[in-house]
């Protein structure tokens, strides 16, 4: 049974990564590591900036 639970937890984590659940946490870790002492964007500001950049530079998106 514990193998099934571990497997489901792994799938949940993978889907969360694909959907962007951990992007802000990774941004915070990177920012604190590379730019200590400077203010962080709030999570709301982060997502607004991220979506604005994606809209301005669509890259390989199909739509």
C-alpha cells in the first residue's frame, strides 16, 4: 500500500510541476540565492510578469 501512496505522491508532484505549482517557490529560492537583500515580487506580481512576458514573446506556443 505504501508503494501506491508514494506513486500517487510522485504523480501529484509531477502534475503540479507541469501546471506551474512550484514556479513561484523556485523564483523565491533563486532570488534569495542570487540577489540577497533586494525585494521580492509578491506572488501576484510574479504571475502577472510571467504571463505578460509569455504574451509578449509567445515562442513555440501553438496559440
